[in-house]
């Protein structure tokens, strides 16, 4: 199930999401440690942004197992970027995050009528890069990202200086997704 993030989460859900986020800090562009309170604020803030959608991924047996979303949704240009992909383990359902990702894309193309969805992932995150490829994404560019200390803490951003990590900029066209999804649906 994809559940809109406006779903009322209890303290245990927020604690679980915060723990998962902290365990996976190296997979995110911003790697500061999060708390239950900061996770609740993040979900609340994301829910108030007109161009952003966050969904919780859940199974009937185990409840919430992750989240995934879109940012920069532009209905006029019919584009968006995948965002906030987090899941830990398979929750007793192998491939659940991939299924959630595919479901989000299908909904994006069918319901939002998007033509293109992009994504940025660390190039060394092989499993996430592979999931994008399996869904039909194509590599458009690679960029170097370096971590810089800002007034509000550690952040990552594009850098002309020495690279800490490379980021793959990927793109998926509606037609490519439809063709690819027929192969594995």
C-alpha cells in the first residue's frame, strides 16, 4: 500500500522512521542525525509543500516499512523528481521497496499525467541505481558532490572542488516505463 504521509503516525512509527533514516544516512544528500521530533517536522513540512508528495509504504502484516515521494512536481511541464526513498529490510516481503517505487511511478504517469520523472542517486549505491535501471531510467549525467559545513549543519551540494561522491542523474520517460513495466508486471 502507498499511504499519503498525512496518515496519523504514532510515536513508534516515527521512532522507526527516524532509526531507519539514521541507519541509512550515507544514502542521503543530507546526512545529519535525525530524531523523532525532526522526522515529524520533516513529514509535516513536506505535506505542506504544493510540489511535493510523500507516501508511506506499508504491508498489512508489518505496517509501515518505508517511504517514497516526489518533489518538484510541475503539472505544466509534466515532470517531477523522485525523492525520499527509504526502506530497511524487506519486511518479510522481498522486493517491497521496488514494488512501492514502481507503484509510485505508475501512479505518477497515470494519475498525475507526468511525461518524465528524474532522479538523483549516489552512483555507488548499486542497488538503488539498479532499481532505477530495472524500471527504465536512463543515465543523463553524473555530477560530483562534496559535503560542506553550513551554518545549519552538514549538507551536501554540487561542488567544483574535490569530489566526495558521484551522483547519477537519471531520467525516465512515460513510454519507457510502460514498455519496461510490461516486462515484469
